[in-house]
């Protein structure tokens, strides 16, 4: 039976007061006078005032008790994070190792390029500058994804991967179309322009009113059916779509549960996708200037995708034996079609 505790309390309190007042009267005339006064009372206004008073009292109570309430919540939070680390630590270590190795090779590469002569750098200076910032942002977003996965927010991590994917598309478009496009991209950072800088590529008709991300995506080598499908799924997760609402990554499809907080499920997808995107952007970045150390690093980083995929998928199968398995010896690797 549905129960409205506040309304029931107010009604009970009011009627108790009425009964108590009527018990105090000595004559029928006094009782009738009391009832006349009660009839003139606007109960809706009275109840509204009482509700607001209760809300104000609750606010004051919560101000006094919020520290102990939050400390208890944080204790549960820390307990979850510890369990999450116990389950997924091998995957987290693999992701963090990729972050470290990518950061180190990027730092070495930047030092190498800085030591080149002006004549050697001039032909790709704008492309290098644009990609330097894009790669730095990709590294930061990769670390954000790791942090979200550690905290049990698979859908949040996937939403951040969506941004990484968009960076990979922009990086692909810039490196494929040269200095003029890179220069326009850099100059657009001081404006409100989102994608009009892409007109510098001369790929778009002047009759086209505006350039969208999808237009850029269509005109670069990374525009594949596989990645478009994954990007569409990420869009559904980010936006207020029915799919992103009812089919969240952090909820096992076998359970009728509405996630409202942390979950240990669903992190394999953002873990794998973010590793692939970071490798793609890094490869484009290291390819701007000839760099022998970069060739070795690119191969190592691309190999690491397989390391991450295997560790996360096998861990998933161990942690969730009731779910469909993700790993097998003849696994068809997602990255093959990238």
C-alpha cells in the first residue's frame, strides 16, 4: 500500500490537535464555536507552512549530521574501490603501463624534434604543433578513463573514450591534409569556430553552409564501419537516449537493476577502446618527422593493445563466469578492422 509519511503525519497531528481542543470545551456552544473557527482555516496554506517548516528543520538536521553520514558513505566507497582493485588490478596496471610508456616516448620525441634545425622543422611545424596538443589531450583523457574505471564508472569512461575517438578523427584529418589545415586548426582555437577550419582542406564545397564533425569523419582514413558503430554506441551512452538509459555498460543485461552509483561491470569496453585510440593518435604523432626510435615505440604501443585486451577480457571471464565469455584462443581481435 502506498504511503505518504509526511501527509499522514500532518493529518494525524492536525486531527489530534482538534480532538484535544474539543476535549477542553465545557459546553456545546463552545464546541460549535471551535468548529466554526476550524472551518475558516485554509488547510492547504496551513499544511504548506508546516511542510516548509519540516523542510527547514530537516535542512538544519542534515547540516549537523552530514559529516557522519558522508563518512559512512565514504567508507562504503573505499570498500568498493578496494574490491575493484582486487578484481581488476592486472588490467589497471596494464593501462597505466601504457600511459607511462606513451608519455615517455612522447617526451623523447618532442626533445628530438626540438633539436632539429629550423629547415628540417619548417615543412611540418604547424602539424607538429597541432598534434602535440592533441596527443597531450589524448594522454590526459586516457588517464581520466583509467580513473573512472577504477571508481566503477564504466559509462563515464566510455563517454570519455568518445572524446578520444573524436580526437583520433581530428588527428587523422589534420595529418592527412597537411600544414594549411593544421594552421587553420590552431588559429581556430582563438575563435568560436568548431569545425569551419576544415575548409582549409579544400574538400568541402563553398555552397556547404557549415562543417560538422561527421563531415570531417567522412573525409579521413579512420572512417570505418567498425568505428562508426562504436562511436554511435558511445553517443547513445553520452546523450539522453533510451538505449543509453536502459542499456548502460555498468549493468549486466541478466539483472533488472538500475545503476545509481559504482559498478564493477562493463569496463572492458572503454579499456580496450581507449588503448586503441591512444595508440592510433600516438602513431600519427610520431610519424610527422622521421624518427627511428618512434618506429620501435609505435610497434611496442600497438602490441600493447593485445596485452590490454587479453588481460581485461580474461579478468572479465574470471570475475563474471555467468556472463558470455570475452576471451578465447581464436579470438577475433577488435583492432583488426581499425
